[in-house]
C-alpha cells in the first residue's frame, strides 16, 4: 500500500513541482482505490 501511495505522490510531484506535501494532497482515496481494486481482482 505504501508503495502505491508513494508512486502516486511521486507522479503528482512531477506534474505540480517538487513540493511533495502539495502533491500528497492531490492524491485522493478514489484514485488509489482505482489502482488497487483491479490489481487485487487479477489474483
């Protein structure tokens, strides 16, 4: 889970600039769920 969130924050930081705190606020629960749910369904 931490890896998924870290990936989202890193990706958003690249898009909005180097401020990871600001990028973390752009990562929503829904966005994380949209990635996790299909990945767990594949197992």
